[in-house]
C-alpha cells in the first residue's frame, strides 16, 4: 500500500473481500471499480492534510475526459445499465488502465457530468452530461440512405397538408420510437392561392380553397333551386378575380361584400358561398398538433410510473405542447432541451428534440422521450423529416 495518505487500495482488496463462492461481476470481466474497494483509514501526520483532487474547469475538459463522457453516454443509452471503468476502456479504446479511467470518472462526477446511482455501481450521465454530449457532436448527424429514402417516399406522396402532417407524425414516431409532435402552420397568415366552385348535383356544389401554405379547405354549398351551370361559371370567375391573394381570415367578409353588390341572379349563390366560409377558416392552427407514438413512451422502462403518467397527461394538452414547441424552435436549427432545461415541471424527466419548418408561415415538429435517448440518431431523424416536410409543402403549394 502506498504511503501517500490520499491513495486508497485498488481493486485487489475488493476481490479479497468478496463472499466465498461469489465472484463480483466486475472481477469476472477483469475489472473492479473503485466503488467496490475496501476503504482503509491511514493516519495523517500532524500538520498535514490530504490534497484535494485537481478538477479542471468544465469548459476545459481534455480529450480523454471527453472520450470517457461519450463512452458513458453511448453505453448507458444503449443498455440502460451504469457503466464501469473497464467497459469505458473497451468502448473508447483507451490505451490506459481501468484505474486511470476511474480517476477520470471521479473528476467528471465532481464536475456534475456523471453520477453514481448506487455505491456498488458504475456511472450514468446527468442532464449536464447529456448536454455536453449533445454540444460536442462535431458534425450534424445525418440519416442513413435507406431511412432517408423511406422518409422521402412516405412524405413525398402526401395528398394535402393534413395528410402530410399526419404522415410526418407517424414517420417520426416509427423511426425514433418516441412520442412525435407536429404543429401545423398558422392559418391566420396564409393567403388564398386558388378558389374553385364545382357543381355536384342540382342544388349543391363544392367550394375548394387552396392556400399558399398548401392547406386545402373543402366546403359543401347548398344552392338555390334555380341555379344554372352558367351562374356557377360567372360566380367562379368573380371569386377568382377578387379573392386570390387575400388572407384566409378575410375571405368571408370579402365574399359577403361581393354578394351585396352582385347582380340579382347571382346574389343568392354568393351568399350561400359566404355562409360556408364564415367558420373554421381562421381556426388557430398553431394549436393544431398531431401527436403519435404515445404507446412507445408507455412501454419505455426509462420512465418511472409517476413521471410517465404526468407526461402522458401533458401530451393531451395540445395548446401547451404547441407553445412548448414554438418556444423551443426560434430558428431553423434543431433544438434539444434536456431534463431540467424544460420549463414545464412535468417534463423534467424528458428531453425534447424539435425543429422549425417554414414555407409561408412557420410550424414545428419534434419528438419527446426520456433523457436516455439516442441523441445523434434522433437529431438526424428530426432534421431529415423536417427537410422532407418542407420540400413536400413547397410541392403542394406550387
């Protein structure tokens, strides 16, 4: 044993103390963490005191500590078990001893990047450790070819905006196995690009409104009994000339004004059109959230039952979700909010990965899951889905 009062016995003492017939797990793997070591009291000479461990500033982690932190995060995310020093040596391919790694892990623990859930266990990342891991991702993760092609195929064949957003939610949850959240673009700033009035049968017609965001609205119109096809042609022409380019919220009042000044034979048809545009066109679609994958959260062992219940309840509060995603996506880059970084207390056990998409108006999408998630893969998926969503929106609105 070393005469240095600051040194504790190494793994050999732990092995000697193991109960007969039982080999400690780490020893069977050829490694014993210092957490299993026997602590021996060593007299300290008068006038002296143990020297504290030198801990570097958190923004000056050397390459070895960064490698160790990455190994702890990736292994814990993959397996859900605390990570020991021997496993870190293997994963990070470090050419140093497990004892050296244990010292480095102790420094990372003092800095708050990792923690030890039990005295006889390895380490797991903290929220701060996950944050450093995400910030240290050197390049923007990218989705592999086959999955990118799948995203393009599923989203690229959407028929309209609602179909596209539904598909987006489904694709996100399937690829990440997390809860997916997609907010529709706001309707109040969308402008009318196309308007059609098509006769279906005597006394009925279909009004079709297409916005520049790709949003499509369909309304059934009850026509006066004496309405002729020629009347519909004239009304369609008038509406196209005077409504195109208006905001959706302005359509109803514009049609009503046109009806007041129209020839008598067209007035009732135009009033019928005005009636069906009086509602729903200006609904607050910022609160129109498509959610998928809740069952994935329910089956995730990373959530404690109490946390899971609160998260699932919050997912039903669509207005709150919409506000969270809007706040988290201030620019076009993916945003990651981890654990305590979430402003809502019920989400402190979760991480949110979100990104904004935009055509004429902005929407956002993201995934919600436990802090123990594969951040590189999730970031790549969110980015790829957002890119394809925006490309398909452009096609739908052209």
